[in-house]
C-alpha cells in the first residue's frame, strides 16, 4: 500500500500538484467531526497492529487462497481510485466551493454517487483479507461503518 501511495504521489506531483497539495493539507473545519476522524485513524492503525499480532499468534486466519482474490480487489480498487483522481480534479475531503468548479458526470460518477468513498470502503475491506486477518477485517468493517456516517 505504501509503495502504491508513494508512486501515486510522485505521479500527482507532475500531473496535478494542486490536487496533491489540497489532499495532503486537508484539515477538518467542523469541530463535531474531529472526534470521529480521530477514532477512524485510531481504528485504522489498530487494524494493522491487530493484523500483525494475528499473523504472529495465528488467532483466526482465513484460508490462504483468499489473499490472492483480495489482492486483486485491492489493486483494482486502487486503479479506480487513480481514475477518480484523474477525472475529478476538484476532489476534497471537506465540502468546499472551488473556483471554476464543474459538475462531473463522467467516469465512475455515472455509476456511483460518491466514487471516492466507495473505493475507500473497498480498500478498507480488502486490506485485512490481503493480510490474512479475520480479526482485523472486523475492525476495518467497523471503521468503514464510521467512515460512511
């Protein structure tokens, strides 16, 4: 995941540096959302820590073959993520009006109302299966439920 994010950021540095800067510097302005965002971050980190502990102590592990299709879903979701970034240069984590902003009707928006959220949910749910942790999957599932609120 870090390798993919690293190369995505390098490509965005040359293709769309304004969008990269906006995505990296996004700060939540509404104070009522800050506790939820902190909780999501904590659960996200916990999901990876638990996945490592699950691997070490072999708590509950899914069948080994499941990591291959989960990896394919993860990579496909990241391709969709890249397509959303390419198609919609007005993306923002917070709601804001931007100069010369246009409504996007192409790409995944034709199929899904909020493609970035949908792709993020798929990434959240495929990561623990790639790592082979059912316990971590439950944590990421709960994180996804918070993420959609």
